[in-house]
């Protein structure tokens, strides 16, 4: 559904689209115009498996984070899952998970130099997932996740949302400030269509990192917006633990609440997932009572699915 008042020059600025009745819609930016796009079911479109990717480098997250994410996505998708993790540490991963070697990119040196200036060392590693031909036999779009998320609802609509575009949720802070930037905890892209996400960075690593101020999510979303192929995932589907589930001052009155239509909960900032399980007292604003539904969705259901050895 096209909004006739949306000017081509406003492709990077979220606007209002007329909305129809029915399920939540997303704002889609295509060739300088704004559309309201409905999610379409993946059944009947020739999709036989759904591609999932994540990246784990260093030792901040153990293999249980990857295994629990694997369990969460496969329990909440209607088709079989092909789950891939890019890492240099494959120990402890469930045997059904495909391991992609964590590369040293040819543009790593100038990229790291720019990140050092921005004080964002390591922040752009996720862009290696965008490399064309990374998985030679890969077909169809990829749904990607950070490891500090918990899956709490169906993911089909996120995977199928506005085919051909890069999809991310509007970043909470940037939205509050009226700025157009996606949040990188959940992202959907198609390697066959969006190779520019890797190629532009490889061609001008220092300049691209400098322009994005060292932010991978700003780089990714703005690149897609500039090309007119960006979609915001509906806010209700991807939520923030600290902003949407446990906001101040209600966090002192009741335990964290899981929004009814939440599909993914992001634990960016504080508290971390392990902090939220037992309750968090490390910050006055971010205080949290123990979170029972996190224990259920992140750990208990994963252990019932994969066994205690893996989750």
C-alpha cells in the first residue's frame, strides 16, 4: 500500500504509511517510496529450509548460547532449519550446527584502525556474514541473530517479511531521537541480493567505518536504506528487555513482563541474560526482579529439546 506523499528523497527517514486491517505491518523503503508490507507465509513459496546465522568470536559467550539459540529458532519456525555459526571455537556446539570458519578479512587492518579511532574495537566482525559465496550451496534469505537474545514466539513472519529487502528493527535509542537506524540483534538479508553489504566495506573500509561511526548496525541499515531496500521489523515482534519488559520505575513493583506479541527479546546493555535470571541489582535504573519466563524460554525448553548436555 503506497503512500503518495512519501518523497523519494526521504528514503532514510521513517515516515507514516496508511495501514490496513489485519496483522502488524512494516514500513518498507523501496526506490524512495514507503510501503506497508504484510508478512507472507513461507509455505507455498518453494522454501524447504530456513537459513539461520550467528557469529561467536572470543570467549564472552559459551557454546550454550549458540545451542540455546539453535533450539529456540527451530522450535519457533514451521520449516526445517539450517543453522550456521561463524566462530573460531567450535567446542561444545550441538552436532546439528554447521560451523563456518571465522575469517581474517583482507580489509581487517584499515577497518580496525578506524574502529580504534571510534573506540569500537571488534564492532564490525558481523559483516563477514555478508560475504558473497560464504556458503556456496546456500539458497534463499538468511535470518541472523546476536547471541544475547531469547526466542519467545513464532519467527515465520520475520523471515518472510518484505522479500528482497534487508530487515531490522528500529533501534530504540535512535528511534527516540528521530533518527533512522536499525538494531542489529535480529537481521534478515539475502546473500544473492545484498552483496554490497560486504563489498562496499571491503572497497573502502576506513571510510565506511568512519561514516558509520564504528557501528555495524548503522552501517548495515544505512547501506540498505541508501539503496532503497530496507524494512523495519515491527516493534512489537522484537523487544528490548530493559526498555519493553522491565522499564523503570515499574521494575521495582513487579517482575519483568513478556509482551504478548514478542518473538525475540534482546538483552543489549544491562542486565545481561544471566543477570536477569536471578535478578539484577547492579544499577538503580536497570534493577530487575528474577525473570521466570527467561528461565523457561531460554534454558528449560532448550534442555527439553536438546538434552542437558547441550543446553
